[in-house]
């Protein structure tokens, strides 16, 4: 039996010797490489936090002590050490989540993996511990992967540091992507010296002595006060020369580090010092993303931050995607637009590669801004760029638009700024689960005055609608698209004067029954539904509005001529496109029945996109069955009766 197999709970770690812990770290890395290679997942970040996680669980007592991961994709080692060692179905429906999950374990606290929020959790948990008398409990946050670039972290630090009696420990996983690691003999000597100094400085007796000395010097007149200030300035100057701690200690946090985050003994010693101190402490650990796995270290792009199924020996993908991705279509087109227009500037939040801006960045490095994990700042910066005569394009995952809603509403829309927001991974995204589905964006943007919202159905429409968005200079425009590969081109049979595409007209065009309004990537499903209905004698028109905001007038006119409207979208139904269409129809005096088909207002667990859609009933078979019942008058909302028919509810008319 391997050492890893003997670890069922964190306390099992405490019986192991340093040699055994070193062996355990090796076993964990081998386990992660072997298992994540088969399922896909966040490999590089977890290889970098093996020793940190082991040491945290040896020093602190989870779940009595609360451990929070920021972001949660670096929690795989934590899962292994808390009794979850079946990774065969990682990130698959019914299997382990790729993030902390309260339903899996009492050791998991924060499920959301929107970065930079952990320290606010630590602030709240440590306050609660103090107020409720749980004075022996610690709140520990592991912050890494650029989370310190988010402003929310600093709002939290400002509050955590203000109370010296709270047991809050911040562990910074500095993997070299935010701070450059120090190397060389002098750095090693200074690191060793700092370990000894930190042991002394974090001892409670040190703080007590310093407080007494400070008081005596300050109370002994001008000379004493001057002496105190001189000694304090000298101490600060030397400390700041040794390590980048000044900012943290100026805010009131005790600083320990930098330490080698892959040296188990050093990490554990530093955490013990932090625990002994008993107040807010920051432990700065230098780690290496992808540590111990050569293919990850050789990957200059992101050290295997997230991988699909790979060959564990080489790190090469087992199967290369056969179709072009939505992201690459956007990336190629925005690069072409940037070549043509000098006013175009792109902004991303620490996701240059994932959102497809690499090509534009290579060609126009001065016109692509990476602001870090700071979506709020990105949006308001875009408003400022627009004011300065440029056309900014803010590129984020759809789930992260939530974080910049206030700025979109009050800084961009209120000021009529011509800003284009490109939302990658919109709708159901699949294996990353509840916090990463891009299902809220269309509901959020419905309430923003004058906003334009496009949902392209294929690659051609993405290129087309992106260029149309770039010509909107007096209001925000949003272009959203799905995760993964673009499907086949879905050609229209007609384009109406206001830009609406008619995708199909099936059955009796003189007396049409059903109008299907297909939003974005739902066109394939919508056409499948239409064929199923037509095979049952129901006449159907399928349209793609292309721009769902403002709602095109032709859609309202078509709704008036049909017996029932079915709006199919991959966003939440509550406040979504269907809801907006209903409002516009009523305002125009159109009383045709309308059924909103979309996602429920629920947090949806991970699975493939197809599995999640089937789970919520968003399949062609289910939508066609429901629509047929509505046409027949056996399910609400009831379709408008055929001419000459005025049947009681529930009676089935002849088609």
C-alpha cells in the first residue's frame, strides 16, 4: 500500500516523518499526473501546491480550522488529503468536482472559484470566530495564481490587518507568474537569516517587548520619540531590502518569508510561526507551477494550467480538436479588425490566451492590455478609453461579467460609451460546474438601457456581428459565444430588413402555428425541434434575431401572425431573452402565447454540455413534446385557437 492510500483524513499526516512526507509528495504528484492525464483538469497549479497543502493540513486542524483556496482549481491535493482519492471521474457528471464542493466534504468551504475573494471569506470567518468565542480556531487562505491582482484582496487585507487579535493566516502561493523568484547564493543566505529572524519576531514575547519599548521611548520626550522613529525606520529599511514585505507590514500584517514552497520543513516551520503569533500573518511561499513534471515546466504558455486528456509521459494531447473553436474564430477576426482600425484596443483580465487575444497581442502589443484579475477595473478603464476616442474591446468569460456589472451599468452604459464586451464560454460550459457556467449574462444585460446584445449561431455570424458591434460608438455592445468547437454553418433562407435571419419555414405558410426564436448556439436544437413538430403536422417558422437587444421589430410582427412563440436560449429563463420578448410583445399589443425555454434559476453541477442540457430538459425531444402539447391545448401556455375554434382548456383540437 502506498503512503497516499493510508491518508484518509488530514490528521493522518501528523504521524509521518519528514522522509515519509517527502515520499508522499512524490506519490501525490505521480497520482495527479496519471489521473488528470486521463480526465483532463487543472494540472499545473496543483503540482505546484503539493508541499504547501501537506504542511497546511499538518499545522492546522481542518475543519475546526477553516482552509479556503483561491482559486479553487488548486484544491486537488486538498481533496486527496481529505479522503477523496477516486479521481476516475474527476469533473465528469456524478464524479468529483474540479473545485471545492461542500456536498463532497466538510473540509470544503468556498465553492465559487471567482478569484480574489478568499481573503474576504477569511475576514468574515475570523471575525465570526472571535465574536462567537471560537478563539482557538484559525482561518487560513491559500492565495495564488495571480489572485493578488484583484482589488477585492486588498479591500480584505485592509480590514483583516486592522484587528490584531484575529487568527487569520494568509498563505501566498507565489509561483513566479506574479513575482520573479530570487536565486543565487546571496538569496539563499538571506532566506536562512530571515527564517531565524522571523522565528524571533513572531514570538508573542517579541511583540510584548516591542510594545513596552515603544511606549517608553514615546513617553520620554522628544529625544525618546526621535530615537524610536530612527530605530523603526532603520528596521523597516533593512527588512524591505531583504524581501517585498513592506507593503504588507505597512498595512499591519506580520510578514513571514519568502520561503521555498517546495521545502516541506521550511513551509511547516513558517506556518507554525504564523500559528504561534496568533494575529493576522502573511506567509510568502515561492513555488513553481507544474513542479516535478517536465512537460508542464516546458510549456511556456501556462505550465499546463488546464489540460484535456493527455499522454502522461509526454504531455501531448491524446486527440487534437478536429473543428475550429469559437475562441479561435474570434481571435483571428479581432486581429484582422485591429490591423484595419488603429482605434481598436483590447482588454483582458489575466486571460490573454484563453480569450483568444494572443494573435492581436503579437501584432499590436501596445493595444492589448492585461489588467490582471480585475474585471471591474477593466470595464471602467474601457469607458475611459472610449472617452479618449478609442474603441475598447473587453474580453472575459461570460461568468466573470457578473463581477463588472456595476461598472458596465454606471460607467459604460450611463456614459454612452462605445465599448464592446466579448463574452467567451457563454451558456452551459460543462466540467467546471456551477461557478463557471456562463448562464447569467443575458439576464443581467437585459436591464441595461441602450445595450446591444448579439448571440452568433456560427462562425460566419460571429465575424459578422463582431464587426457590427465595432461600429456602435454610443452604447455598450455585447457579443457572446459558447465554449468549444464551432458547429456547422447554419445558413438562413432569408434575411429580413432589420437583420433577422429566417432559418426555416415548414408547413402551411398561410396559417403558421409555431414561431421558434432561436438564440445563438441553440439554432441546431431549434431546427431539430421544428422538424419534429412539422412531422406531426404543425407548421413552424424558425428565426435567429442575431441581435436580441434591442429586440428587432420583425420578431414582434412574426409573433403576431403565429399561434404560439417558443424562445429557446441557453441562459436563465428568469429575466432572459424570452422574458424580454414577452415584455416587448405586450408593449406592442401582441397577445400571442409565449413559452420561454431556457435554463432554470439553479446552480447546475458539472457534466458535459450535453449532459447538463439533458438534465434540465433542454433537448429537442423534450421541447418538441412540450410545444406539441401547447399547440394541442393540453399544456400551458395554450396556443391561440385555430380560426373558428374556441375550445375549453384541455380539449384537443384536430390539426
